[in-house]
């Protein structure tokens, strides 16, 4: 039986990642697209916060998750991800939103389908292969390495989003009462933690990264390759369903791929590092929600408050 092992040849994986990320960023610059935000994303999330995450989890003792057949399980998960990226992100989400009028019913339906696709189906796939699923859901909230990164990184991420996004201006434009925001903000956080955090972190960190680590026998390699796959999986949806008003959209598929690698993979490096060092699904879910909650809050208020 193969188990997750300590990192092997981490420098090779890191150099390869920087080369791929650099090529993607250079292509954006060549096409006249924004190449400064990728630099900020890599510097803050890929390097700064990932390094801080390692420091804050230095006392953590991550649980060993046994993977009996790494090659087979990884191949099955990668096959699922191809269908997921093309069928669900590329077509299914658009069809679902087109079929249900915008509003509460659409939000509930979209979240339910996302849970089925991101959590239910991958869990069933692993069970069919005889793999362990229960360890992937463990929170480890009482173990060393959970609260320091949650509190410190969560505060930093929320502060960064306030600075780099128009979220606060949009929230102020709601003209909502303090009482409304007092319940809407935590409700929006809980919703986005499930809708985005649980869905993406279970599929890409708990399921995919665990298989990558076992197959590669390298946690660093799993973090790096998992981050690149996470970014690439978003390209079909952006290319097929995006509009000229969507950040990163282009009629050039290669430019869309470059955008997802350059901007999204550094964030995935942070979450991948945290998963590798804590095996806490709850931790990465909550920190993922910290990234999305402020930009999502205005839509949440419009939908549920009116």
C-alpha cells in the first residue's frame, strides 16, 4: 500500500512551475493584456502568504491519507476533471443558469448541482475504486496548525480584498442598513463557503492533490501540479461562457489559458500548501470563503434581501 511521503526534489517542481507561470505571464504581456496582476498574485499568494502559511503551520502534524492504487485513482480523477471542465464548467453551468431565471431558485439550484458535481460524484468515484473518503472531510480544528493560519491569513486576505477589489464601494452602494449587513455578511460567508469553498477545495485539494502526492511521492509536486490543473480547469468556462466584460476573457484560447495559469494558480499554491500541511478541509474551505465573500456580498443582498 502506498502512502503520502515527504517531498522529493521540490526544487525541480518549483522551477518548472515558475517557468510555466513565466511563459503564461509573458504571453499576456505579448498580447497586450494585463500582466501586472499576475505578478501581484504570485508575489502575495504564491510566495508571501504561502511562506507565511508554512510558518504558521510549523507545529501541524498532517494526517497520513492512504492511497492504495495511486496511478489508477489519479487517472480516474484526471479523467473526471476533463469531463468536468469541458462538460460542466464549459457548458453545463451556462445551460443551468439559462434554464432557471435569476433569483433565489437559481442560486439554490446552482449550489445543489455544484455540490453534486464537485463533492458527490468524486466521492462516489473514489468509493467505487475502493479508496478512503472519510479522511478527506476531516476538519482537524482542534489540532495544532488550524487556528493560527485561519485567523492570521483570514485577516490578511480580507484586508487585501478590501484594497484590490471594488467590494467595499459596491457594498456601500447597496445602502443597506447595519442590521441587514449584520445578518447578510455571515450568511453570505456561509453560503460562499459551501458554494465555492467546499466544492472547489474538496475536488482539487482533498481528492486531486492527495492522488497527485501519492503518485508523485512528492507533496511539493502535488501542490504545484495541482495548482496548474486547478487553473486550467477554469479555462473552458471562461472561454466558452465569458463575455468581453469578464476579467480575462479573450477570443484567443491560448490567452485565456495563460490568464488562468498566471492569475489563479498562485492562489491555488496557497490552498495546496495549507492542505498538504494540515489535511484540514475546513481550514481551506474557510480561507477560500475569505477570498470570495466581499465580492459576493452585493449579489447575495440583491438576491436574498431585494
